[in-house]
C-alpha cells in the first residue's frame, strides 16, 4: 500500500480545512484535568505531521510521537522545531510498540486505528498501549464509525479543486474494508504534477472495538461523538474513546 509519502508534503494544506485540532486538544486536556492525569509523559501515536503533538506537548514535561511514515515524521520534525518544541520522534508500527517506558497520556487521533485491518493487529495495538500506559494514565483515540465507512465513504467518489491542488478520491468497499484511491495534481509553476496514493481502512463495529479493549485489560471510561459532549448515535461519524487500565 502506497500511502503518506508525497502526500505528507501537502497533508496540512488539506486537512486543516476539515479538522479543528484546537477544539480536539481542548477536549483532551479538559479530560486530563477532570481525571487528574499527571502531565509528565505524553505519547502521540500515528502522529502524522504533528498537528496534535504540537498542541498537547507544551502541556507535558516530556513528549514522544510515533508514526510509520518517515515522510510524515520529516514534516512533523520541521514543524515542531520551528515551534521550538523538543519531541522524541520515532518511526514505528503502532501495533508493535516497544518504547520501554510508560506514559500518563496516550493519544491516537484522526481514525488511525481504522488503518489496522486485522483484529489481531488491533489487539496487539491495544496490548501495546496497555503496556505503555501508567496505572493512572488514560488513552484517548477515535475511529471512523462503521456507519461512516459503510454508508458515507463506501463506494463513492469525491473531488477537490483549488488553485494549487486538485484531487480525485475513489472509494471501493468490500468485506468491511474501504480501499481509497487518491490521484493528486499539484501545481508547480505552470505545470501540474501527478502522484497517486492508496489508503485502506477497516469498518469496525463498536462491539468489536470494545471487546478488544476489554480483552487487553483496558476499561472504557468515556465515549463521545467527535470530541464533543454528545452521546454516540447510529449516525455518528467519528467515535472517541477514553480508556484506562482495568482495575480489579
């Protein structure tokens, strides 16, 4: 699968129009305050270009960020350095975490969990989080809902066009996995340069996510609709989970 390579260089130009990272950050930090989370060590999983890392890291003494794409980490490194933030950036698969330390807050935002296509990988990911989470720490992550992937993304085509970037986004859904084929045309002086990316996400039902969390020793303490104080419904598109280690 070819994803988050050349796309990394234009990622922020596209995503910042749709995602309110400031609101997400405020919700996460508010949850930390309510739950008395110690603001010592923070870990951002699938950090991408570091948008969430940039906003949350200043509130913690030490911060780490993990992503599988070297290209995304390169963008994150430049951004965080420009903000004079000292972050430990690590290229690693989130389903194979081996950082040899524990954290007070772990986040994994913007449906990165859906990129884990096998339930075994999902459980390995949750076990890794369990092993890296302090006893009083919390893990906050979100997923594209089953409804969004199967009813909205599904077998649809989307287009985008402005003065600098044009793309065609074609989706094909089969066996609860959506294959997303993106063709980009980027304006460089008077010439448009093309590149292609292929992304895959799995539609997980809540019961599958919640069974895996429980099986890995993680306890759900909060569940929200898109980082808002709203209950999840059958038509929620982004579901946010707040979990901690299960206490006997």
